[in-house]
C-alpha cells in the first residue's frame, strides 16, 4: 500500500470521556451498513459495553503526531462457525476517511490481538464482517492484510440481516 502522506495512528484505550465519538458517528451515513442510527439510550449502553469489555478492547484512534481523534476501532471475542474467534470493527470520522487511517488502525489491532493470542493462547483468528456492498470497509480489510473467506448471512444488529464478507487474519503467522 502506498502510504505517502499518510500519518501514523495510535490506539488509545476507550475511556469514559469518549461517548462523544459514538454520538458523532451516529449519523445515517455512518450507520447505513450497521442498521441505522441508535437512540441516545442505545449509545449510552454501547459506551458502557465498550468500557466494560472483559474479552477484547475498544480504542479511540488518534493521529500519532497531533493526538487528534480520527475514529474508533476495537476487537472482541465471539463464536463463529462453532469456534471462538476475535472480531474487529471500526468507524472513522467522515473528514478523515479515504486517507488510509482505518487500514493503519486495523493493522495496529491485528498486532495487538496477535500479541495477546501468543501471550494467552486465546482464539487464533481475527475476523471482520463488512457488508458486501460496503466497498470502503472491504478495502480496509484488503489493505490491512485480511484474507477473504467468503460471503455469509449475518445478523447485526439483532433483527437486521445482511450479507457480509468474512475477512480473516491468522494470528499465528
């Protein structure tokens, strides 16, 4: 990937003060592939879940040089096809999209999860499940080194079915 002009990112663990980022990304455009905007109560619940993750972690993505927040990314454990796996997901603020920052953040998460898998013996794969009609997120997976495994029916949020691509990174490599 050509990274000319793309600044490095840092992952900052999700904190109490980060609710604003969920609120900022709660527009119809940003949630179109996620079932649409959430209510204030749903955002507060999501924020609390992010803070209390006991198997995984959410992060605020910041530019390494300035500390400016550009989005969020995280990973969590889930069952997939009868096995425990790690799942990842992200959202970049609109004004920072198209700069390669999400792919950099995804590569950083891969390394965090890979190190954790080595240290703790947890799940050996990390998956992302973007909708097949979401070219930006599928492009992030490709640029971040994920392998496309195929298409699957996927329920997210509960009651909302979509066809998603299953992108995977083998953490043992």
